[in-house]
C-alpha cells in the first residue's frame, strides 16, 4: 500500500510543478498512471508513485497525476487524483482532461506508466501537441502472458492512440534486460534505459517483528489474488508436500481481484488443504511488515511479472524467496538469496520441497544474502538517478 500523508488540504499537499523550491534542478517531470488504488493500479501505481517520490527526494521537480473511483484523495506528496467516469477500466477523467493543458505547460518531460487506457490517450496526444518528450515505462506489459489477454481491446487501443504514442516516445525504460529485448521485439528502435523497480528500506527497518509466537513455520504469498500470480500452481504443489511437512503452513494474503478468492477457496477444499492454508485478506502498513518478518519463506509463483516489489520487500525483511522464472530476477539465485523454478506445479513442488528441507541456518543465510542484494542494487535512490540521467541525455 502506498504510504499516507497527514490530512492537510489538497492544494497544500499537491500543488503544480512550479510550486517547488526554486533551488531544485530545472528539468520538470510529469508522471501519469491509471490509478493508485490497490486493485485498479496494483503494483503499477505503487511503482509509479515511488519513482516520482524518489525524484522529489533528489530535489527534482515532479508531479504525479492519476484517476480515482471516488472523491477521497490519498493526499500524497505532489500528487493529484481526478475522479474517473464509467466504464471504470477506461480510466478516463473529464476533470483531468480539462486541466491537461495546464499540467503539460509546466512540464519538461512526460512519463507514462503502463498502456492502453484513457490517461495514455490524453497525455500521449497532449505531449505531441506541446512538443513534450514522452518516456514510456511498460512495467511488464510486453510479457507474453499479458500480451495474450484482451487482445482485441489492445488492438483497438493501438489503432486509436498507442501506435501514435509508441512512435513519439523519446525514451523507453525497461525493468530488466529481458524487458528491453521485449521492447525491441515490438520493432522499437528508440533508446532504452534499463532500471528496475526499487524499494525504501526505512519502513521495513523501523518495524519490529511481532512477538506473537507461531505454531508452525510459515510460507507466505502477499500480493493481488489474480490468476497470473500462479497461486493455483502453488496450491497444487503444496497438496503433494503438505502431508510430509505438517509443521508448515501457507498464508495467502492480499486483495481479492475479480472474486478470484472464491476460486482459490474451491481449490483448497478440493485438495483438502483447509488445515494448512489461510487467506487473511489485504494487509498494509505495520501489519504487512510484521507478516513479512514472520515468514520463513516467501513465494511468488507467477505466470507473468514485470518486476515484483513484493519480492524486494521480502528480501528487505531478510526472508528467503522462491520465485518462478517469469519473475525476471536471475540475480536472486546467483547471489544465493532464494530459489527459482518454472511456472508449473511439478517444478514448483520440487523446488519448494528443497526449500522446506533446508536447515533454519541455511534459510537465514539466504535471507541475509537477499537483503544485501537489495541494499546494493535495488534502492530507489540509485535507480532514480539512472532514469534521471537518461532523461537529461535523451529528453532535452
């Protein structure tokens, strides 16, 4: 969940790009993303906000604009939320459209996070109208599994506006070298900067682990409950192992997207896993950090990912992780911070069995290795500098 600020007035909190100390760097950045809400924006919204927040911390001028389902703004630093209209998944806001010209007039670089929605139509068109450099952040939208979903809607979006947007982008930001290759496979020859999503360590270091004792060792999934996350594959693998590892349990935490929780509960009943699998729902803030720190193993068995912040959060809490190859995190296995397997139930079963058979000491060592990897390569400060330097070079 994106951190909340105090409930000051909206105008005092957000402002415009010029409402910043005159001593800051001169290049002004405008970010847009479909939503910051957990289900409608998910990791996309959070990653966009945290990059924007990191720009601000480096004393760059930055403003984030997004849409919201209601009139209750989250009051985040230099962020403006505009109420959208139905259909909800179009992510179009008439009030945002009315202010788009003014917003663009105070920006030097426009950053688009994700594709195919009303915010992209609006700001792609306006950035061309005003000659503003456009930077596109795909966030995993070129993953094969994602490309296969809602194909006719994506074709329509390309015909209406994304083809024009793609041609006008002056810089692409890829989360991984694999995503850079996926961008090239679209026939795009524009410059690409590779910079992953990052994490701030302070919120995790400030929260102490819960003192409530556990009855069993804990496997944790934390994220949106969605078919692409491969939770069904995890449950199928666990059904083979649960009788031999009765001192372990699985906790599947996160918001329920499109009623997928009902499907998962059905799988649990069918596989007779009710005594070892629980669904506590969404967790945020201190509760979320404590849940991470209570885990003995974090799992993300996704069929498709851009770059998961949840994996970084687990590593920040010194929890070893088990991921599938679509999570695009090869460094994890190389640096000894966790385990990697293919996104199928048999491969997950084999690797999960290996992880559970490890000694407590080995899991602690893997957790420490993961933490060190985050500290050296995945903090927002270093990542935002890479992106800002690329903007300075390609967007002036």
